[in-house]
């Protein structure tokens, strides 16, 4: 097809429209939504470590929290700042946002140039190509990736809450194991004194062999219980250490000597099942996934019969000074 006047104005306007519609990366990478839910639900701050400055800030905060015997809320805060698995999970936000930005960007315009001679005649062809098929599909693809970004935000937030809950459980387990260890040390000391007394009384003839054997058995059981308590203490403390992401000098953190007192009143939990169904983030993420899947079914319908639509603007110089200008679809 040829036209007497090349549609330059239309092509320039189209180019500006495409450039203006391109999605860009956000400042927070989708992380602010996760931090907002964490503050609302568990009143804790999150930091996505993406630079050396962030690393220094997190390390300073962790050392400050570990300077004194660690309460449960501080242990949860350390885990949310320092847990390496949680930091790796935050990277999924960047991947989801990158997919969203990519879905909103069109294929770069194409340019071809041909210069050929035949029997002294010169032929020059120039073609500027735009991909209109991606322009048609881009809004639908952007909506799909937008829902997937929301799904990723919900899943990452759910992981934050899971780490917080696991840290809280591990904290109470470690403090309880530490307290049990002190109790079994006292039992072992008392059993050892009783076994020594039984040995002396039997030597003096005041106790029978049976009474002495009973005290020896009780002492042996106390030693075994103490060994199991020591092993349990190591396991529970290591579980808490892993969740908080500690190593090196930070492993010497201190825990309180006793568990906190039980509350005076039992909390009222009304309509717990509807609340859980409504507020569980993994369920809401599954709903976003279903919506994205339903929306993605429109892509095959859109591209079933028309999956390539390239519009090209042509400027050709033919032999004997003939010039052509037009478009190609």
C-alpha cells in the first residue's frame, strides 16, 4: 500500500503513547504493603536488606536488642530483622514486580534498512515496525501480573507471621527447657545426697540392701533425666537461634530465668472460625491465584486467531528516482 503523505504525526503520537504507558518499578518493590500488615497485626518493624547500609542498620538493632535478657517480643523482632530465610522470601516481591513491569512493556520498535545495486541502479528500503499485538494483550497481561503481585505480597506477609509465631513458640520452649534443666539439676543434687546417705547408713548397718538399692536407682534416674533435660535445652535453644538468624558472638544471648506469669483472665475468642477464614492470608492468596488464573484464560481467546500484528511504515527509494512511502500490515 502507498500513501501520498507519510503518517509521521500518527507514528510519533503512537510512540509517545506507548512510552507513557510503560510500567515502572516502585520505590519499595511492593514491600510497604507487607510492612503495613506486620505493624497492624503484630506491631513489629520489617527491614528488607538490599544494601550494605541496610545490613549495618539491622546488625546494630540486633545487638541492641541482645544486650540484655531477651523478652519474647524482642526475640520476635530479632527474627523478623535477621532471619535469612525471611530475607530470601522478600526477593520474591522483586521478581513479581519485575514480571508486572515486563507485562506492561511492549516489544521494542523494529528498523530494517536495505541498500542494493543491480545493473547500476540503486535501491534503498527503510522499514519502521511496531508490534500492535503486544499492545492489545498488554492491558490483560498487566492485570494478571498485578493480581500475582498481590498474591505474592500476601504469601510473603503470611511467611512473616509464620516466622513470628514460630519464634514465639521456640522462645517459650527454650525458656521452659532452661527452667526444667535447673529443676533436674536440683533433683540430681538431692538424689546424689540421698544415695550417699544410703551408702553410709548401709555400711553402719542401719539400712537394708534393698533400701540402699532404691536410693541408687533413684539417683541413676535423676542423672538420666538431667541428661535428657540438657539435650532438650540445647535443641530448644538452637531452634530459637536459627529462627533469629544468630551466629558468632550473638550466640551468647541471655534468656530470662523463668517463664512469664499466666494472665489472670482467659481471653474471649468469639466467632473464631469465621475470623480465621476471613483473615488468613494464605486463603486470600489462594483467592488471588484463582482470580489470576481466571483472567489468564482470556489470553488464549485473544490470541487464538490473531497472535501477530505488526504495522510498519515504509520509505523506499526505487531505481530511476522513484520514491515510495506507505505502510505494511
